[in-house]
């Protein structure tokens, strides 16, 4: 189940970038579950990772390798998170890097591992290692390879998620391609479940890292399905350094706008494909004293099971929204100044139900597939936007049956 129509886009080729998939049978037979992404020599790679204290073994290995060596290969497996696996799991993550390095003729530290799937299970290394030659042999730079890779990194997702953008700087075109996966255990607190974005620009590493952090904060860090932060979250951004150079403020602004477009599109696709989702919900909070305060209110509403189930039922029970706003961690909250709108319908003003509100009008908006809830706190100029989904019977079923 997913909200809206999100076909996989036609991806332009990026010089030196190839992707390959294999069916390694890590969890289930006859499905793509092992992906290799090749970057050209001289590429610059940056990343952001989960802040979960029980971060997975591949996260530890990827962060360690990223600090010391330029990346050439990303290896992603699904079906098994290699998280909560202790020293043995870390050994397996490094073994994966070594095997890929030997296959490609690079140093082990030039390989970054990524895993997603069930937590606490040993990684089936024999199957993973046996699949690497097939994934390596399948390396291809075409749009079809990007889509196959998008399919190969999925777990409970129902569709591949990809986004691309093109811009012009000084008369020269640049391109950005990205894929992501994520459907449940989504409240990233850094990035998403897994995201891989590559551009053909030439850019300094420190600047690329800053732009990644800034665009992630307004995209992957602004989504939630179920308030759970994964042990394996990672969002990677690479520049091939084969195209136009990004240096001046104007060039940075143009590139950042295109990068934000890709990041936001990918993040929203995760919400549209949230586990059991039937609604795509935008929470706009304005009139806050700070962005942090606005996010606190937005996430309090987005995480409310009562609000989320009302959304699923198309029930205009606006009191649940009011109650969630009221319990947000806001000091000296003057509720008489709060205004809440559901789409084009005013729900709350002057501390209670808006004078012009009708149940029929509220029900009309709640019955829509895409819903905007706008909350004006009336206490400042800061704002934030968060995207979330509803909570359906299917969410419970998917997670109750996840390991079966």
C-alpha cells in the first residue's frame, strides 16, 4: 500500500558511476538483495549516520573507512541489518569490504558496507560473499541499473524510490541522482534508513559535507512514520569531481537548490510508502520562537497514535490534534493565540473550536489522500515542516509478521 503515483524517473548517466545487483538469497530467494555502487577514482564522499547508540556494525565500519580513504565502492545488502551482532558482526562487515576490494582491485578501506533488515541475526556471509561477483559483473551506468539498485535495497517497501535533478552553472549542466529505501522504523534523527545520492559536480569535501547536513535537516530529518530511529540509518552523498566546479556563493546556491529538491523528493517518497500508509500528511508549524520549537510541536502531533488513527479513519476528531499541540514541550504556551487549520478548514482559534467550523467540512478534508495540518503558535517568526503518514491496521500486520 502506498500513497500517490511515484514512477521511478529516467536517470541520466554519471561519468564513472555504475551499479550492479545480485540475488544472494540473504533472507528470501529470487529477489535482488545485494547491490554494489561504483564511484570513479577521485570522487569525494560524505555521509551522515544514525545516532542510535546501538549503531550497526556496517555503520561503524563505514564511518571508520570514510575517515581515512576515498571511497570507490558502496556495498548494500538487505534482509539482514547486521545490528546487535557484537564483534562478530563487525568482523563480517570488514570481511565484506575485503572481499569487495579483492574483487575490484582496490584497498579494503575504499569500500563502505551498508545493511538493512532484521536486527540481531548473524549476517549469512557465505551467501553474501558468493553474491558479490555477480553484483560486480552486473555493474552498469544506465538508468535501468539505477532502478534495479533501487529495487535491490528495499525491505518492507512496496516500490523503488529514485529522484534526479539537473541544473546549469556557467552554461554547463550538472546532474544529481539518488535512491533511497525506508518504510518503517522511520524517524531518522540524521538521515533515512538508507540513501545514496551522487552528482557529477566538482566540489571540496568540507563544502559537500555542509550541504549534505543542511539538506538532510530539511528532508530526511523532517519525516516520521512511527517515531523509531533505526540502528542502520545512513545517507551518503558523493561528487564524482568530473564536471562543473562549485565554488562561488551563486554556484553553491544553485547546486544546493537542486540537491534539496532530490533530498526532499526522496524523503517524501518514504512517507508515501510508509508501512500501511493510506495518507500523506504535511504538518506546517509557523509562528514559533525557534525552528526547534516548531519541530517539537510538529513531531508531537505526527507521533500521536490518536491523531494518526483518526487520519486513517478519515475521522474529523480535531480535538486529538488540539490535545497533541497542547502537550508539546513549549514553555509559557498561550493557547489563546494558537490557530489550527485542516486544509482549507479552520479548526481552532481563540482557545477553542473555530466559530465557522463544521463537521462536514472537517470530514471532507480528512477523507482526502493528501492532507495539510497548519499550526500557527502566534509567538514568533520561526517555522518548520514535517511529513508523516497515518497508522493503519496494515502497519500492525506488517510489523507483527516481519520476521516470518
